[in-house]
């Protein structure tokens, strides 16, 4: 996809939007899993292999988090958990 298309999702058809969402999801998960101990542990504890999460439909396989878990991690690892 061109840079212009990334900046104009309202002009994309459904398949292009789904492709963009999937690309952005993979980028986000790759960044989080490798650098954020909270989420790395959360995924491991739930037995989730994040490389199997490829589309937004796969998000249902990710574990839930509670506000209290996020607050505890933030307090233990300031400023952003």
C-alpha cells in the first residue's frame, strides 16, 4: 500500500482496510511482545503465541486485562508500566 492510502483510509475498499488493520496489528504486537514485560508475561501465561495473531479477528484469542493489573504494573514500573 502506498503512503497516500495509509493516510486516506476513508477512500479504501473493505479489503484494503482489513489489510491495513492487519499490518498495523502485526507491527503493534511485534513491538509490544518484544519490549513490554507485562504483555509478554500476559501472553505467555495465557498460552498465546502472538505470531498466530494475524488479523483483527484473531484478537479474540488474546487474554483480557483488568484495570487493577494495569495499575499495578504502572505503579511497579513507572512512568508507563
